[in-house]
């Protein structure tokens, strides 16, 4: 079961990001150079298509998950509007939290919102660290929102807490573990959720030991297909 609060934060974050992108895409922007001949200095800039397209991607993501809920629960969908569809998902948070695809939904919504935050310039400020990761990649410190402290992560996905920054890069984010081990993210998340793998990070930003994951999931996959 996925924590309903995580689902709520993911849905709200995606909704807010889509709305902010649409607003920013239409906002007047004044360039620092001289206006093009024949145009008024205060003429509105063209629609920012990159921002608008990302807002649409978030909308279709929210819409897709809402349709899955509708198919199973029979609750008619609201108007085809990002905010209304997000509210629809929030109304079904309890049921969604019990589905085996809930982690996938959260991951997709977070990824889209993260991209939007980058476009809007609202990502938490990252702090470059002077020493590289043991794998040789550049490292940055990221504040952990609402929880204090900081996570250190390199370009290859190795992540540790700030206190562990001088140690071995065996701890990685779930996405990093997926890339390193070639294992599905849902399998890794499930192992963390059930306590088979220790979460060395936070609830919102889990950190896992790659060796532990490999051992746990190797045993699980072996039992699944042999027993």
C-alpha cells in the first residue's frame, strides 16, 4: 500500500505545476534588446510552446490515471480540465493507495512536475560540492523540502545524506538503482515499502543500498519463477 499522503502531494504538485506553466506560457515577456521594427515595445511575446506542451503532458498524464480509476470504480469523470481531474484523483486517494500501480502514478506525476519546476525556475537551489563522487561525477547538495537536512547526489544517480557524503556511493535513489541494476522501479519501491530493503533516506526521497536490493530481489525473482 502506498502512503495516501504521498499520492496527495504528487497529484497536487502536478496540478499546480500545470497551472503555473499555462500562466507563465501566456505571460508578457519584455526582451532586453530593442523591439523588432514595427512592433510595439510592450507587445506580448508569442506563447511559450515548450511550457504549454509540458502543461499538456501533465494534463494527459492526470487524465490517463483518472480514466483508469473511472474504468474500475465507475465514477464518471469530471470536465476535461487539469484541476478537475486532479480533484477526481484526490477523491479516490484511498482506493488508489491500495493499487499495485500507485507507485507508478506517483513517479510519473513527480517526474512531470520536476520538469515543470525546472522550466519555471522553481526547483530547490542545488549547491555544487567541491569534491566529486567516487565514481568521478560532479556532485550537488539538494535541500530536503519540509524535512531539513540535505541529500547529496551525483550526475550518475549515486545519492547519500550529507553526513555520509564522504563514504562509498553504494546508496542511490530509486531511479539511480533502476539505472544501475536494470530492475523495474516498482519492484524496488515495493521492496522498500515492505521493509525488505532499508530506506536510508526520507519518505519523499528514499535512498537504498544497491547490494541489498540486488540480494533481496534476486531471491524474490528466484522464488517467483521456481517455487
